[in-house]
């Protein structure tokens, strides 16, 4: 009977340690997506750079009508999201220096209010420094009511200094459910607007 007490105590200690490991692994997995995006943005890898993403309309370069660049649009949903997410066009042709607007559509197919965040990337990586955005839904988190769908514009220009050998640029957006992150970052936001 006396040996059962130390064994039981040891089992509870092992159970507590394993539970702590599981909770730690979950927390690490949850923090991995925003952490990855932040590291890519700071380092300028994976086509993400914060210092070249946005310009004002008044800073637009002159249009180079002698050249055409194909811009492709890819959309991806993070695993497990019950959403629709797509661009209005799969690809378009633009002249460098030409201000272009492309709409993206997203719908929250769940029965709960959600906050979503798009993470952009550009390929080839060398083209990233020549893509300028004046407006993008990826700049901020987007609030969606249950079942709500909305069009979200991206306004951009390809800098005429884009190297001549680059004739195709791919803009890719991955949509993530950021509801829990939005509540953590703004605890006073008890409900989503």
C-alpha cells in the first residue's frame, strides 16, 4: 500500500510534465505563422518586404507603353478555413508605370464573426523591389461578419526599372484566420466590428 503512493505521485508528475510539453507545442505552433511572416518581412525573404510595399499616387513613375509585363494572381487559404478567397482575374498584362486595380473577393462561410489577415508574397523575389502598392487589403486585418463576403482592391504599379528579362510577376496572397490574434492584441475589442 505504501508503494502505491510514490508511484501515483510519480505518475502525476510525469502527466503534468507531458501536459506542459503539449501546451508548449500548441503555443509554439499557434505563434509560428505570425512569427514566420514577421521574420520574412524584416529579412525581405519569401517576397515580403515592408519598406517597399506602399507609395502615394503622387509618386507614380511615368508609364512605359513600349513594354508589357504579365501579372499573375494566386490565392490560398490557410488550412482549415471555411472561406472563399479569389482574385477577379488569374492574370493581366500591364505596362510598367501604369496604375492598376485588381479586386479580390473573400467570404466568411462560417456562422461566426471572424478577422482575417492576408500575407503577400511576390515572385520572382527580384521583382519585389519593383512592385509598388498604393492600396492593399493585406495592409490591415479585415473584419468579416458571419457569412459576409466583400470585394477588396489591390492598387499597384510595376516600376519601369524592372529588369528587362522579367516579363512575369506573380502576386500571391495567403489568407489566415486572425480572430484569436486580433482579440489578443486588442483585448478591449470584445466583439468584432
